[in-house]
């Protein structure tokens, strides 16, 4: 987990289990991940792994993802409105 100061420290300390879970997923074969958790104005971003299976380029906060098949997400959002 990235080190944070101030009000973000409390939020960050609660996210240890999420970080551990994501790191274990990378160890089991997930290529990489970016998680963003926000509470009020406090935002914590955690990044791990690589950008592609078998690759060596590390995942970053700025990694661009190709999103395929957004039909379910758009339909779910429309149903909630």
C-alpha cells in the first residue's frame, strides 16, 4: 500500500486486506490491477502487477485499459436510474 498522511491514513489502514487480496490474485495469475477507493475527499489508489500477461511493463496509475462489452454495465446503470 502507498504511504499516506493525515486523514487518508485512516482510510488507507482499512484497505490492507484489499491490497493483500489483490496481491494474492496477481500471484495466482492476474496480470495487474489498479484500485481506487474514495471516502469523502480522501482518495487512496493502489497499483500492482504488470500491464499484460507475460509482460514486464509495470502497471501504473496512468495505464490505459481497453474496455470491451460495456452493455451489462450501461444496462445496469440505466435500470438503477
